């Protein structure tokens, strides 16, 4: 089978498209013949050797995939060959992968493979942030930074479904329009240094109740100026490249909470949480409350180009690799 592999730290263009033997599932695993695999910003960091998880060489990037089960281990009972699934995988940029059976889930009816591949990590992260790490009350103001990114898109949609009034930030008119299309009431330009004043103006000078921040850096610093008393600032990640710090007296004086959202670590400790979350998300999808937006697709052999466009911030929503040797039809399960 074809698989992109990293043999040394470098840029996406340094990956090699190798022919390797298809992986074999262990007793509690399934093998998935991919129809689509989604890209994330951390895939780029992993190729560069800048991510906290550094697999041994050679490795295949890609953590989200969707496809059809074509082999199951002897202990697997809830999935069978022919099932259409979305999954958390290691090695998504390939024609097939194996994963633990409890990390693969039947695709909701009506969802295509590209959408399914775009759901696992970003939607699970946002659900964990907004339902587990804080309790979002109906009518509260939610500020979503990087609203046109995959994780931002999921936070806007889930936040709206939970009853929040959503403000999103994005750096271009096109991306701000995208945020509004996802359900944000307002979309503002984070490149304008006065954006915290605009947030306060929109909220009647009170500020937002929840900040969803996958950016860090200056965005984090300025968010503390427009967060409401008793607000919660959710730390999702540091896409800006700078890990911020905050003086504790600012936390005290406004009674705000700085809340870490490390979804991966929580799932490692509580693997059953994946199924609980996926059931909640599938219900929301079937109700029309959430839907992954895939704005760009590439064939598998264009994975380096796809990662480069993602790195250059030319993607809104999710970017997906499609395996064009398969028919990408609507699933019927």
C-alpha cells in the first residue's frame, strides 16, 4: 500500500511516499481501508519534530481518518468488515491503518467520508472543552479565536448548539464570513489591536463569559482585557508559537478561571470517554446542529502540498485527503 512516511525531521515536502506492507490488526484492533484522512496543524509540527509526541522513524502522520473496515482482530465484536467508520488513527496519510477498535465508530447516516474524517479530533476537543472543562449556560457569551480553523469551526457550532451567543475572531473578510456561516453572531478582525474593545462593545461592556483560545500569545494576553467577571479562559493550544503567561493578581481581581483543555491526556486516562462523546456528537449531527465543513480536498499523493497550504493558513474549516481509487459515496449505515 502507499503511505507517506517521515524518515527525518523536516518540512512537509521532505516526506516520502513509500510502498509498504498493509498493517495487520491485533486482537483488539481493526484495519481500515481509508476513503479520507483529515489534516491538522499539529501534523506539520510532528513532521518538523516540534510536537510534544515524537514517534520513532519512519512514521506516517495523520490522526483522523474515515473508511471501511476490512479486517478485525479476534476480540472485536462490535465492528465487522464492511462497516463504514470514522476513527482516531496513527498513520492516516496512507491507504490503510490499524487502530484500537474502541477508537473507531460507525459513521452517522448521511455523513460522507470527507466529513467523517474531519470530525474526530476537533469536535471531540471542543465538546470536551465546552461540556467537561466548563459548563456553558444558555445565553452566555462565547469568544472563539481562530474561528475559521477546524477547531474554531467546531467550537462555534457546538457553542451555538449549547445555547451560547458566539463571537469569533479571524484575520480576513473571507474567514470572518466563514465564521458567520458556522453560526457566530459576530466576527471580528483580530489583527486590529482594538478588537478587545469591540468585544466589550458587543457584550454591553461586560465582556465574554468564556474564551476559547487555540492561539495563545498576544491573543491570550488581550483576551484577559475583555473577559467578564467570573469568566473562564479555555487554553486549547498555542498556534501562535508563543506560550503566554499571566500575573495571578489579574486572575484574582476579576475572579476568572484559566482552564487547561488537554483532551488527549483525558482520553488516555478515561478511554471510555471517546464513545460517550461520539454518541453526543452523532446525536447533534443527526439533529442538524453540527456539520464539519471541508473546504479543500487533495488526493493522497498531494499530502505535502495540502500541509503547506494548511501551514500558510490558506484553509478554512477542514482540509482532507481523499483516496480517489475508491468511490466516495454517502454512507448508508
